[in-house]
C-alpha cells in the first residue's frame, strides 16, 4: 500500500516511492540503473548506457514540435546514506521508508534520498506523460555524484544532443541557480605504533552524538557543530588534567556531510575517573549552551569498558589531536561578488582507524575562487604533514561560472513569474553541481539548476516540502512545453 497516496503530482510521487524501494547509495547503483533501463524498455523509450553507467533516456518530439531544440533534464542516481549509529538499516538491501509528516515527506531513521530521487521521479513522469506537447527531451541520469562526480567526469562527449540543460539537483524552490563552487577532496593517512597498556589503568568509551550534521556545501554556513572537532577538543581538555592514552578515535561517515557523531576510547588512572567524568559533563553543558540555537540534541556520554591490549603511541596521539584541532572547518571566506554566498569552506569530514596501524582522515574543500581553493587545500595539507601524515588531493571538479545572459534563465524567470506572480531569486550555490563538468565538455551548453525545497540533505532529518514538488513540476512543464 502506498505511504504517499494522494500527494500531487500523483505520477511523480508514485515514481519517487518506487525509487525509495531500491537501494542506491553511491557506488551501489546497479539496481537503480537496471530499474531505469527496464523502465525505458517497458515504455518504448530509446535508452543507452555509457561505460561508467550513466544513462540517457529520450522522449521523442511531439508531432509538430520537431523543430524545437532538444532539452536535457539531468539528475544523479546515487544518494547519501546516513543513519543513526544504532540504526540497523542495511544500505545494500533495505528500502527507505518514506512517510508524510505534515507539510513534508520524511524517512524513518535514515536519509530520504530526495537528493536526487525527486529529480529522477520528475524525469520519469515527464518521459511518460502522454499529454505533454514538447520538443525532444533527453533525460540524463549520472552515477556517483555524491562521492566525486565520477559519472559527469567520465561522461562521453556527445552522449546527449541538446545544448539546453536543466539540472534538477538544487534544493531551494524559488531560487534559480546559475553557478556553483568548484572543489576537491583530501585524504590523509597517519601511521602509528602500538604501545602496551598498564593493566592497573581503566578505560572508558566517550561518545559525542546528536549533532545536526548536514550537507557540507548547502549547510556549511549554518553554524552546525562538527562532532570530530568537539571530541578532539574534549580529549585535549582531558589530557590537560589527567594522564591518559588513546586507543580508538572515530567520527563521521561521509566526506560531503558535516560529521554528526564521534567516538573515542581512552585509558586513565582509576583515581582520575571522577575528575574526567566531571569534565565531560562540564564540557557537555558548554557545548549545549554554545550551540543552543542550532543544536538542541547534543549528547556527550561515557561508559566504562574493558581495558584494550594496546593504545596509540603518545607521540602520534599528540600530533594527531593537534592536527585535528588545527585543521580549518566551516566557512573560511564569503563572496565579495554575490551577497550572502559562501566563497570558500572546508569540511573536516571523517576520521577512522584501519588495520595496519593507520588512521585515515578525509576533508573536502570548496570555493568559487580557484586561488582560494588551492590555498585552503594547502592549509589542510600543512596541518597534517606537520603530524607526519601522507596527504593526497583527489577528485577535483570545476566551478560553474554564472551567465546572466542565459536564454534558459530568461525563459525560466518568465515562466516562474507568470505561474507564481513573483520574481524568483537568481544565485550561485556553494555546493558542487555537475554543470561545471558538463560545460568543460561542451562550451555551448546553456544551463540552469532548479528543484523543490529539501531541508536537511545528507542527514537523517532530510525532508522535502510537498507543496514545492507541485510548483517544481508546474515550472518544468511551462519551460519545456513551448
């Protein structure tokens, strides 16, 4: 039985609910690719797939509309899979469970995948709506956008014919995006030695949970806390008042999400337990007070655990914590060209321990300035090379320069004003979009990015505003049916 029955447009929500049934986190897109190819075959639509898994499904021009220029509608197949640490959801096999919550659709205990499942659903509804009278529509579905835009990077030249492209991957109804930041990722590996544990000592697990997290592009400016930063600062504070060692430190799940949770196991003298427990509670209150307006659910807790056999050597522990504390996080510069737009940021995203006595750290840099992007990546590199880390930058992607003379911008603005009797905003976005990569391959492309309102993307609080889906649909139809 449909959980979203009665929502409009009916076809869009029906396809979205089908998509929710199909596991499709980044790098696990085989099932969603097969679903789309089967959909095309079932509906008698031409389709093709390239060597990396991008798919193009084409709706031919309606009779009498053959003279119109083709329009490309583009979304990405993958989604970010976030869940609470104690949620048993299996991203390889389990469906997302959407439900209606007032004016929104949310998911039970996980990300919803409206980014970019709603873009896919809209494309499918347009491909199969027999009442539409429009020119050729090419629907492009790319792979692995969230973990490096590898689909867009490897898209074959000439894979689609159209030179007018609407990217369906933005998350603010009423805003037409005409540019985005460029970015790259940084991976750090720090090696350590193991030291024996004095068996007269005690051990505790410390957890920092309940942070909002969020999309590291869309929400980096909102002041949400970073769990890795929080636990690092706490470990430094404890180390200043008690003789401790570190056995485990881990935090974050995704390089493009602000980390929500972090955990550590420390070793300490039994006589210091009360002092450490009091400091943890004091720091808990400090965090709750500081983040009161944006982070109401922060939780710090500790539990005694059996002594581990080994700990990280003290020299590496100190260098690691110093580097994590020094690594920049958040907004580093605001644009001087476009008001209220972030120019440059860094997201300290993941720290995890691996076999072979390695600690792996991931950070992502974004900027609309190539010089600032390079400088930020250099700062991150310096922080961790001082700790003896091996640092590598990877998966760079270009920004998308705004074109205020765009024909598709003019057309979409006119449609929006006609339909909703108000002017849309026109902006660039700090998050990365695939448009810059498409433009690299074809300088004749005229592009815009639009979408419904999605709040909390890349978090378990992700939700899509129902009314804006109808507005998104109405706007698209008015733009393509001329």
